[in-house]
């Protein structure tokens, strides 16, 4: 006998497939420092789609931070193709690229300016900030466990920090850098060793905040 529905006009509807949005893609990408240096990256293939949460681990010198600097537009590939939203850096320009990919570089490469806490938080966004910008910044700080710092600083958000201002601890600076990256409203966040200085409780808060808020995420860490 024939199978049920066979020959009687019944149709099975194929499930609708929603095409995931590609955020970053690299094809055959290579990079070396100097014309005669050893290749740091070669034949690199990468495909990051909206919603991805990726962890890249490896020993020092393995090219992790070099990859981060390429993804954030600080360096250009020596060979191959690197696209953000289907466009290359020449088409987007550096500002356009950095609006799409935001990063918190390694601690020693990230800086607290001698300015207000809010200025350091909202660098890269419109200035002066609107009320809703400050409200969003305050919410991110609360989620990262920085409310205690803000209540201790006499000036709160308008407290001067940096070399000649209020001194932040290592962990507070790390969370400031994470908050600054989250507040860029970029399509991809690249966090390079951003959690290394955090104690277990603040690490838990920071991870929860980043995983909840980042549209797409690449975390670089030492194993």
C-alpha cells in the first residue's frame, strides 16, 4: 500500500530558514610583522554571525592579540580578505569599521584618561551625552558591580579620574574598559584578556552582563 498522504495531494511544508546575519568574515587571511618576519597568521578562515559567543584560547605568542587588532581595524591583513558586514576597511573607513567592531584591548594597552568618569565611559559616543546615554551607562555600571565605586567617589559620574584624579583599582579599571566597550553599540565586541584581573564575584557579574548585552562576542583568554 502507499504511504499516508502519498498521491492524495498532501504537502509537507518545509520549515522556514532565517538567514543568520554575518557580522565578520575572513578568507585566506594572513599577517606578519615586517616584510621578512615569520607569518603570525596564515590561511585564516573566520565566520562570525550575529548572536555568536566565541572563546579563543591559546598560549602567548600564538597570534590571538594580532587577530584582535585585525578585527578591530588597528592593523590591516597582509593577504586575504577581511569583511565586516560584507564590506572591507577601505569601503567602510576606519571610523565606520570601529562603529561596527568595538574592543577592550589588553590591560596595558587600554588607558584611563585624566577626565571625568562619564567621559571615560562614553568615549566614542556623542558628547556631551544626553540623559538617556547617562542612564544606560549607569545601568551597565550597576550590572558590572561598579555602583559601590560610584557611591564612594564624591563626584559620582562627574568625578575626575586618571593620573591626577581618583585612582581606580586594577579590577575597577578592567570593568570600566568592559563598560566602555559595551556602550559603543557595536555589532561585535572583542574582549582581550578583559576578565583576568577580576575576583570570582565580579567575574560572575561581568560575564553575565557581557553575555546578556553583547550582540556578538569574541573573548580572548589564556588557558
